[in-house]
C-alpha cells in the first residue's frame, strides 16, 4: 500500500466516522466556519483550561474533505496549547498553499493525510475551513460572563 492509498483511507475513515462529532455544552469558545463554494458548514467548540485546549469538538455538515479534516484536527489539538494549535494551523496552511513549503510533513502526524488535497486547489478551502474556525475561536476574547 503506498502513501497515497494510506492517506485516502484515513480521509475516508474520518469522514465515515468523525471523531469528536458532538457539541460541548459548556464550551468556552464557539466559532462557525462556512465555505459557500462547497457548501461546508462547521461549528467548532473549545473547552479551554488556561491556554490549553482541554476538549475540542465539532458539528455540522460538509464534504468528505471538510469533515475528515475537522475530525483529524480535533484529535490532534486535544490537550495542546493555544500556541501549538496556531503552529499546526500555520503548517497545514503552508503545506496546502505554498509552492515549496518548508515543513516536515512527518511532524504533522495523521494530519499529513491532508497533504494530498494540495493537488485539488478548489478543495483546499474545505480542508482549512475548520482550522480557520478554531483560529477565530482562539481569537475571541474571554467570555465576560461565566457561571463558574
Ligand atoms: Zn468542501
């Protein structure tokens, strides 16, 4: 089995049974991402503890790439710091949009499965949608009101 087949399998698997596909009722941050070109619409939930992502989930509907990407993203970002999350996003974005990205694909773990999307420029926005949403969620200021 070559790498391309392996990546394809990861995408198919995560689209068929998305991980962390649920709402977080007590989410600290919520952000929506919409990709009108494809019809992808995702909502991400973040549960933060200081600058660490204690829990992350998503809901919504979209194409296989957008759902698989969000599923892989939630798996990768759980337990990570905000800085690490932004770092991942920068790498993913670079991997998919730069001519010759200076990135060790192996350092991305399972997220490397998204690298094949680069061959389909119209789908890059599908793959990065959830990342833009998380980025927006992290940019939100602290909630002013909390019951805890
Ligand atoms: Zn899409």
